C-alpha cells in the first residue's frame, strides 16, 4: 500500500492484523510520519487540539515478594534481585507523592506487587484513592493485579482506571510466566469493561518475542477495547531470568529502531486509543526519545517500579521542544 492509502485506512480504523504485519517492512521514518499524521487527525477530531499530550505517573506502593514467576520482573520471588522490599505504604506517604506529581502529571496510579491484594490492603487503597480524589485534581488509576467483580464495582464507583498488562501475545506468554494464565487477565479486563471501567493495558517489547507477537498483542488489546495502551521496552534487571538470557545472547537485545517501529505500528493499528510509553525508554532509546513522541499520545514521567526515571523537567522540555503541549 502507498502511505496515503495506509493513512486513510488507519483514520477509518480499518487496519487489519495482516496490514499491520506488512507495515514492519516499511522504513521507520515513514511509519513515524504516518503515526504522527494519524495522531494529529484524532487529536483534532476528539480534542480540537493537534498538539495534545498526556502525562501519567505511578507509585510503587508495595514492593517485592511477588509469588508469580514473570521472567522479566525484579519483584518476583523466582528472581534474585537487589531491590527495596516493603509492605503497602501508608496513606499519608502515597498522598504526599501524589500531590508532588500533580505538578507534572494528569494521572496517578497506585501499583502493588503480587497477583492480587488482600481485603485489608484493598480497603486501605480505597481510602487512599478517596483522599487523592478529594485533595488533588489527579485522575486516579490502580494496578492491583487480578480483581473480582465486587472490587471492580467498588473502583468503578470512584471512577478509577484499571491497569493490567497482557505483557505479550497469547502464543508467547508461557515463555515469560506460568504461574497465572493469559486468560486470567483477559477475563478481568472484559469484566471491567462490562462494568464501564476505563482500562489501561499493554506489554513489554524485547522479551524475546517476534514483531508478529507484538502485533498479535495489539490485536488483542484492540478487540478488548482498552482505553489506553501502555507500552514498555525491557530494561533488564540483573538477577532476572530475562537479564540472563539477554546477557547470554539467547534473547536478542531490542534496537531503538525496532522499538520505534513497534510504537508507530501500535498507533497506526489502534488510532483511536491512547498510546503511551512507560518504562525502559531511557535505557533503550537514549537520544531518540523525542522521535518516539511522534507515535505517542502520552508518556509516563517520574520513577518506575524499581528503576529510576528521567528528570521530569527534561521530559517536559523534550515534549515542548517537539511541539506538543502537556
């Protein structure tokens, strides 16, 4: 297809999986141009603002001791890493950080380690969310693992956006985790959407998957009708299985061009969804972070779960220098 044909098909939201696979053979700069054009079209259509850009932030509210065996995760008990381990942070500490991040971000997410939270933790998190809503202008998100219907309903009442990453394609998932199933995530996202919750979900590039695995993940996210797509690029943490596989060259290290292509295709394939870049951008993209913004609707700023983020003022300057406004 010619670039104009791809653009017209994308803005009508008619790009198929087969189309997206073929896009991989296009030049990265053509893909970035297409993604930017599609983003601009939707920003004007939805917000009458071609330069709109959204910022989000997180707090690692409970760290480590996760019983799941995700190969990439520094918080898993199956990986021997040197991270801070602690129980759920007090409400006052989470609120203080939320107020600080309000100066920079529009959204703030409470993230905890583990497959789910217990009743006491959930009650404390709900009370913390209520206080953040009362004392800030932040939109609140929560990444609390797999949640049942009652907990999802309670979060819906507070207008919380749920986050739960698929991580990769269904076909590749067993290569990175075997202690829970892909369908556990799919089921929860479907229930959340049924209850009217906004959902953010995405995955990680560079786990050893193929580009077709990434596009299969995009297809799943598109079919699930998630509101926001969170893209990460692997930042290998020493002590994890993924780190070892990369060091031994059993997993090929993702290149900046490959990451940029993947992000651009995500936007072209899912033109009406928020595409945001989260962890791993500093480690993998270096001086090319600004180019990534052409495909993106949003960026996570501040620190990540167990790794440091870039100086937020530098990120905002980069965004403004690229002609976007946050």
